[in-house]
C-alpha cells in the first residue's frame, strides 16, 4: 500500500465515537462494532475513501459492499424501498438484515460500492455504537467486515488488528460482537420474486413467513459473502468431524468435546456467536489442521455451516460468477 497508517484504538465512549466520526468525515477508515461482526467503515460518497477499503482488505473489485444507513428514510435516498422492503425494514430494522434493491441513478454512493450493478445492498444496524457513529456522521457508510479478504471475520478489536493493524486509521473498541455472524442478505426482485443471497441470523423460515416461498434464482455475485472461498483460517479445514485426527485442532459442539467448543450445550445461537472466535483460536494454534464437529443444518445452523463450507473451500475457488 502507498499509505502507511498508525492505527488508533479508541474506546467506544462519547469521545471515541466523535473521533471515529471525525476520521470518517475526513475520508479515513475506521473499524466499527456492529451486532454481527466488526465492519470497516468509510463514507459511502467518497471514491477515494471507499477505494481504501478495497486496498486495505485486498478485496476483489467485483465484490460489492453493504451500505449502512441510520434508518429507512436514509435508505430511501439510495434505493427503491418498495412495499415489501418497507415491511421488512419495519419488522427487522435496526437489525441483521441486508436488503438488495434497485439503486437510484442519482444515489450518492461511489460506483465501486455496487460494482457496476443496478442494485445496492443496504442495512440499518442495531448496535448502539454503530448507530451513534451514523448519527454523528449523518451520511451512510460502506462497511464490509474489518479483516483482510478471505480471512476469518472479526468479532473483537483484536481480531481486526490481527490483519489490518497499520492498514486503517482506527478501531472503535466496544468489546465482542453479540451475534457473531454477518447479516442475512435478501434480494427483492422487480418481478415480485426474492432470493436469499446469504444465510444469517434471520433464517429462511422467517423470511418465507414474511415474503412467501423463495421464487427467484441467484444471478452471480450480487452481495458480500457469496464467493465460494471466504472466512478462511489459513489452514486445511475438515467438516463434520467426530474426533480429532493427528495434527488437528478440534472445534467441538454439543457432546463432541474439542480443544475449544462452539457450544457445550449444543445451542446454535451460542455457536454462531463463538464461531469466528473459535476459528481465530484454531488459526493461532500450533496445530497445522483444523476440524469442526457437526452442527445441525437448521435455523442459525445453516448460516454457520454456510460459513464453514466457504472456509473449507480450496484456494483458487473464487470466481466472478459465484453462487
């Protein structure tokens, strides 16, 4: 990178929130806490600022970003908030739901955010610190996960610094993320259909209750988290393991004990909140391989397994026409 940073770590108090907003307003990069994972924020209307996100993360330019807004009214200035979108926003915002919607031609976001697509991904986060930053800044921010591309997502400031120290201006420290998995992403189609683009805390059954049966196929990479290889810990990863083989760091679940466990009681919500922390521990261990116990393929378990399958995918598996 051309620019070298001295990365500040600031507490998420009033002074820290004001400092984060000051850096963002000036076009800098700040890792900010959300209820899902830490996001790498930059003002969404600055081409130079958003370009720094891609540079810091080493992120492919064809992989679009999510724009974080303070409320549905701010989203309305960027995308077509049709009746279904308004109903979902009313039910799930603030919260871990991202909507992919037709983008207004005059939307005040840079072209690199939407990667040339006619749509834009928008989310209204629930974390009080992130909301305070958005209120202080008074403009939307682009904010993918605050980690180097393809590596394990961050749920603590320490995870952020593990791959981005010296690459960003600051980390706003609010402790560990509550949910630990990135937002659910839904695309609402103009023909009345919809697609679940990324599993997350809001499950398919809840969405089908709100929208009816999913009635539209995916159309290549339309939003973050769709690349075949993602969330990778940098070591070979074996799924559905019931015991550890020689040289493996075992991440347990339920009755299967391990070096660490996602949830000793088999609670998938606890497992979701601990998934990335366990992967970070496994990556930092002296064992060359990682194994993960089976996690039920239901509700939040589907989102966990989606992340694990992408983490286990071989290198070179990412293509523009991803699932």
